[in-house]
C-alpha cells in the first residue's frame, strides 16, 4: 500500500541518519537529505467507487451548496463530484481498513502544495550576507576547486564573461559539467542568483566572477597533492582573489606549506578550506596550513557539528549542517538538495570574503582574513577556541569593522595569541601545560580547574580561549559602527524554470578519504616528523573508511586528582 511504502521510506532514512550519527568515521564529509514531510502526514484522500452509500452519507453530512464540505468523524472535507473524502488516518491499521473496503477504489496521501518562491537558506541569513550590497562583486573572482559546475542550472550564471574554467591536461573533465554535484552545491552557496525562484547565495546578483578547476570526476575520486597545488596556481593565473577548497587529506608536505604561504603573501590571494569531518582533533590539509583559513561547521543553532574537526588551526566557523543549495539535474530532479559537512561551511566564508572585499578592494588578502576573524561572532569558549576558531563569520560585522577604521600590521599572520603566564602549567605539575590542554577535549574537560599562578587553563592557554592577546596588532583602533553599505537586489540573471525546489530523490556518491594525521612539530624547512606516504594526499573533504588515529598525542602520566569539573 501507499502507506506501507511511505513508512518504509521514512524507516530507511531514519536508519541512515542513526548510522551516520553513531559511526562518524563512516559518514561522508557531506551527507544528503531527501525526505519530505508529506511522508509524515496522517491526511489521506479516500476515493470511493461510484454510487457508494458511504460517500453519499459523507457528502450529505454538510451543506450541499459548498464545493468543499466539512464533516465530523475524522473527515476533513469532501469532493462529492470526484467521490473523494479527505480523512485523518492515524495508523497503518486505519489506512488498511479503508483500502480493503469493497466500496473504496483507492487511498492516497494528501500532499502539500507550496507557493512557488525563492528560498533563502539559513546559512545565508546566519552570516548576514543580505545586510550588505553586492553591487560591486564584479570586481572579485572566486576560484572553486571541486567536481565541476553545472552551467545549465537556472540559479547559476551561464555568462562566459562571468564564469570561466580550466581546460588543461590535468582537468578531470569538462568544467561546465558536474556529474557528482559537490562542486555545484558549493557554487550555489557562494553565488546562486536572486531570481525569485530556487535559492540565493551569499553573492546573488550573478556578477561575481567565478573560475572553475575540476580536479574530481563524477565519482568524487582522489587527486594528488601536487595536482591541488597546480590547481591553485591555475586559480592565481586566472586572476582569482579567493580560492575555495572543500576538500582535504591526511598528508603533510613542507613543499605544499611553503607554496600556500607564498600564494597568500606574494600573490595576494585568500585561501579557504574545509577543516575536515572526522570529529576529532587531528589535522587535515590543506586547511591546517597556517596560511589557509580552516573552516569548522556549525548548525542552525550555532552549535558545533559533531563531525567538525577541532584543533589549533581552526580559524573560523560557518553553517555546515543541513545546507540547502544547487545541484545538477543529473543528481537531483529538483535541482536542489541539502548537504552536511565542512565542505558546505567553507563556501560561506569564501562568499563572505568576496562580498566584503568587493566593498573595500584596496585591502589585501591578509587584511580581509584578519577582519573576518577579528569581527567573527564569538561562539563556544570566550575568545578563540579549537572548535569554533574565532567564531561565526559575519559579513555585517566585518564591514562595520572596516567602516570604523580598523587597522593592523599586514605582516603578522593571525591569530596573535600567547600563552600567559609564560611556561604556565596547572597545579598538578609541569606535564599538564598548555600543550597538554591543547589535545583532545582537555580544555573542555579540565580547563576550569587546577589553577596555578592564579589562572586556570581557560585563562592561561590560547588553545582554551585564554592567553595574552594584548600583543596582537590586529585590534581595531576604534569601535565598529553599523555599516552603511546597504544591500540592493539586482534583477539581472538568466531566465529560470518556474518549478519550485523540492527535496531531491537521489543521493550522491560519498567520498572515501583517509583519516587526518598529526601535524609535524617542526617547520617546513626541516624534515617533518611524520612523513608523507605514497598514498593519495588530497580528497574532497569526506570522512574516512577507517577509524582515525588515537588522540590526544600527549596523554597524562597520572590520573587527575579530582573529577573533571565539566
């Protein structure tokens, strides 16, 4: 029956959700939602056979002068000419009763109908993108290194003066096609067009320049770290201001670290990457290189996602749970879908960076990075912490800070924080110093106890949100004021379908990826303590097929003398 089919569909989806929650290491960096609340409805259409006495009784129970008549006994209304009664059926037994009656022809769910209109994904609201005008975004270019771009999507630009792509020998296929969907979803968050249909992105007038480098095919397979560096160089050569990398891998490379540092400092290009989705404190690259903004994932309530990696290289947070965006029609019949992961968080930051930078084009990449981090909405532990970084990226606060005359030294890379007092450790001894607290969940579990020199770890250690930030040169010279950069909506954009978005009916292939490794303790000029392997080094940011390595890397040599205070 239809009801059994509906219940079975919901059951399967719930099993998938519970499995993803309980077995994080098997959950992809992004996952996919496709259930609609029609399946959860108890409202049904019961079509009677012609001449049914029961239908006659239902129709006669209310005014015969009305097309839609209301009655009692669980019947919401009736359509007498069609021999249909609309009923609330609260159980499978009730549905089966009506299905098996001799005078009933069929029973179907009464589905919902929506006004066709454009949706604003919650992430666009969370980062306050619509508070700023995007009238100047044509002066910025974002490069997306991913699975491609669906150039025929009605919510994405098809103007080749606006969007371009790499066609060289290292491409994974035609950049204008996306058989996987990941890259098109990322592009929608950054730049879906405001056109009264579908969704809109952080930059919504269809004029933000995009450059697409396709490094993954429709299967979302891996690529080499050297290919990623080549892809980033292609972005630079194409004139990109911001590079979005919703991908990651476990392999550290001193060559890659030096390369990305040079891109930021010498080429003036802002680099953004997904922090990773293993839910542990390990490092994932390229996000964990200090020259790259590592983006954590939060949900609609600004809570950290359980899959989001947390460590001292996390710089900022953005929505990454239940993110609605564009998908190719080959992946979703509606052209839209909901994904989950730090892959979805990174494009929020890339989009906001381009939007804010477009209003202050004289600023450098490092200045834009600094202001995004300094103006972020603080979440979690007071100050920067390993889960949220500096907090939720906010377009409005960044613009307000720049309007206020925010100044800093562009030669110092954030964050500027020093453990203080220098050499601090807790009351249990020197082994329990800020380095120990920076591993695993030690800040959260023990950070507000065992004070020494008048300070707990939460007050003394940067990793726990404390430390001495007074030496930072990136403090504003005066208080931020509300930005006067008011938004306007452009009417430009391609002709789009009148179909409203619905939850897609197919799920993309998940990405296999290795678990992240510990970060080497020495700099790029020395031989790393953890050697790159011959295995692939870069993947779309997805979860591993094997459990992550054990953390923390420094375990206490004795049990705490007191129970955790948290």
